[in-house]
C-alpha cells in the first residue's frame, strides 16, 4: 500500500516508513519494490506486530503459507492466534514473549505454533523491536519452521534412550573411556555393581584411581595398544580386584571408537565375568583327568590276574590322581597277624623288601583299617613311636593316608599313599581314591583265587565259582560307584553350568550349550555302563523283568526284533540262578547281534520239574559248534557252558552253517 502527498512521497513497504523527496522518487520506488521482492521470497516468515496491543499489522506470504492463511487474513489478529497451547495457554505464551521484549528489546527461541486448521508445529522465532512512523513501537518476528528438525531431534532422543537402555541392561560390564585421558565417561549398571563403585565416583577418573598400580598399568597398556592399532583387542582372561567381590576373572573386548577422520576419540570396553565358568571348567577338566586315570588303573588291574604285575601301573596312576610321591601295599595273612609288603617306587629301595613280613600289631593304621576307615596322618612326627613310621620318616615322608582294601565284607589289606610335606594328604580326595582301592581289593581277591585255582584241579569248580562271584561283586561295585560317585559329580556340574546359562551371555552362549550337551551325553554313557555291568532290576524285580528289559534294549540297539516267550517265571529264583541265567541270555544275544546277521530272534524260558530251560534261537549264518568248543570262537560259548556247569546244569549249542543257531541251557531250580 502506498500513499502519495504533494511535496513528498511517503512509502510504506513491509511496515517500514520513509519520506522521500520527489527528486529521489524513482529511486525510492525501486528500493521499495526490491524490499517487497525480498520479503515475498525469503524462506522465513516475517511478522510485524504492534507493541501496544500485540496485533499483527503485517506478514509476508511465507507466513501465510506456513500458517495456512489466505493473503491479508492474519492482519488485525492478536499474535496469540498463531500460538499453540502447551502446558500454557496461547495467551500466556505470547504474554511471556511480550514481557521479555519489553524488558530486553529482543527475544529468540522455539515456539509451539498452530496453523489455521489447528495443526501444531514448531518454529524458531527471532523477535526484535523498532519504532514505526505510523504504528509506533513494533516487533519484527522472523519465524522458521523447524518441524523436521524437532522430529529428527526426537528420533535421536528416542534412539539414545533406547540404546542407553540396552547398554544399561546388558548383564556384562560396559564402559567408555576418553581416548586422550583414558578417563571413564560411561559406565553401565552391571559395571557399577561388579566393581562395587558408584557411577558418579567412576566418571572422570581413570584406572589408577581404583586399582593397584600393577593392574592399572596392565589395563592402560592394553588401552593404548587398542587406540594405537585402531582395531579390536580380545583379552580372554583379565584378572581384576573388585571392591566387594574380591579378585575376579574377566573376558574383555576393547574397541576403538573412531571419528570421521579415522582417529580414535573413545575406547569402548565390554567385560564378561567368567570366574564361575572357569571354575566349572577346571572341575570338568579335573574330573576328566581323574576319570582317565581311574580307567587306566582299572584297565591295568583287569589286564593282569596277578596284582603284583599290575601294581607298578596302579602306583603310577595313584601318584597322578592323589599328587603323592610314593605308594605301597600291605596285605593281611589269613589270621590277620602278619602283613606282606609290596611297593614299586624308587624310595623303597632302602626300605622294606617285598619279602618283608610286618607284624600287624606294630602298624598304627591297622586299627582304623580293620574298622573299614581310612587312616590319615597329617604329620608323621606324631607317630614316631612306631619303628615302621621311623623308617618312613627317615625316607623323607611327612604325611600319609592308608586306605582299606574292602572286597565285600572282607578286608584284604590296605594301600598307603605318602607325601613329603606335612598336610600333603589334604590334597587327595578320599572318595575318589576309594574307587581305586576297592578295585585293587577286588584284584587282590582275584589274584588270591587264581593262586588257589592253580594249586590243583580238584578245587577248580569251587574256585571258579568264587571267581565268578568276585567278578559279580566287581561289576556290582563298579555300577554303584559309577552311578553314585561319577554321576553325582557330573550332575552337580551340569546344574552349575545351567545356572550360568540362565544369565544372558551374548559372547559365550553357544559354547555353554555345547558343554551341557557333552555332559548330557556323558551322563547317559555312565548310566548305560551301570546298566551293562549289572542292572539293578535283576536284584530288585527278578529274572523275568530283567530279561524283558534286556531283550528290549538289545532290540533297540541292534535293530533285531527279538521275541520273548516264557512260562512259570512269575517267581523268584536263587540269586546265583538268576545271575547265571541273565548272563547266559546276555552273552547269547550279544553273539546273535555280532555274528548271526538276522533281523529277528527268539528267547524262550520255562520251568518244568524244577528245571529252568532257556533257548535262544536265530535263523542266521550259523557256525560249527565243534570249532567253538575247541578254541572258544564265536564269542563266549565256553563261558556260557562253564556258567551252566557251575550252577549244576548244562548248555548245548545246535548250529549248522547257513541254517541258524539254537542255544539251550538247563539250570536246576
């Protein structure tokens, strides 16, 4: 709008008043036109607001476009019209801005506006004051739409909150250090709880403020190496002293955070507490070593009929198992008045010879041994009143454990384990060592039986019966020990790993699942071994139940369909009859699975006139029974026959090559 006067031209352009002489009228018009063009095309919206009442007297097209009004529609409206309600009314918002303008003459900030249709949006406003020739004091308010910027800021804030929440709830310790000072700038809750320090005490400090110098030097050297190489560093084991949990072991990964120029600005650290996992792994490895050693000892015992021949290997295994320096063996005579001595270790070269006989009453361990208890001497100096202990002490030993050799209810003697330091015996686990001593006791008993058998053929049947009984004792014992001792420890280890697994372990979860799977497989193998040695149901439920289970198990393992037919077995038989019948069927089924080459077989059992008859029938390859009778081929035919004979029965084998095999056993009941 322009208004002309005679002597001068008064030009109103965007609320700016200028009195221009006629001589410069043309130039003024050009300037006004240029100003209008600028206001019409700037990207910001421009208001001119009368200071006296807050009424809008001018706005450029960008304002009208931004707020959704048509041309001239905003003129004459109060400035609060464009303010959106927040926690304050539009009038209150406008009033606060007006108050600031009266006080300082200018104001700048973010305002929450609304369009004509009521849609709210954010603007950045810059308001300044000047005096207009017509309107008096006015405010020029320049508005820029920052909706997109605010949206991006809110998105960034949500992302930051989300990421902060993730970091805060990660169960591992997470920390960030300044790349220059190595001072902590971030610590999550897990790190705070693990180290035992408040986050406020950690931020701005470095390792030297909390850890011993040696540890701080180690941490700092690793940090500098990461920042120098600009690559991730994986530290598998990192000991650290905490304020509340003592020394722990961490698995730490340190990662450099680089700027847009590729230079490190921060160092990110993620640490997982692997103390319990390492402890569990050490237990597993120790158990594995113990199992391997025990198996080697048992293998040596089972390889030799004479315990003297196996004893060097037994000594070596016990030294490894218990960490002792020497081992010896004492065996009672029949009257338990004298003890024989056996050793395989070099220190005994100047000690008792293998032919030495020791009076039982002069051995301090005998009282405990005969009571079935281990005899533990932490310091041999306390027993120097005994001559034998004086000799042991002179050889340089300072502590010992004597373990009874129990074969059933009989105590055959005892094993002695020696250490050169006081309290050395505390390192040996009596429970684990007892497994070995019981096996040695059985071996001693077997050795004695073998010696007796070799004395004369007339006692062969009696001694063979005793040998089988000892073998059954061994199997029953091994089944019980493997189930109770090894099974319990492995189960405890599995529970320990399961407890770790319930805590999220992003870095090591797959490895824990593998460990648990191996443990499950090992437990299953121990359970199967226990059943193979002697199923408990044979003692608890009797022959029929044990045979039904055996046949079903063989069917599953061999894919041979086996049928059981029986009559008169709904009763219990003498233990030796049940054991003999079970072993005969077990051996026969093993031969079928190994040699017959069939898909089905039949087991028949019946009782008739105080005789239990057993038949195992297959239609497989067959073989020559004469050959089996001569040299015992075809897996244990002679063993089955000997079992039947010792029970007062007999066993025959009917077989023809290519036509199958029938094993028939008759046992008196």
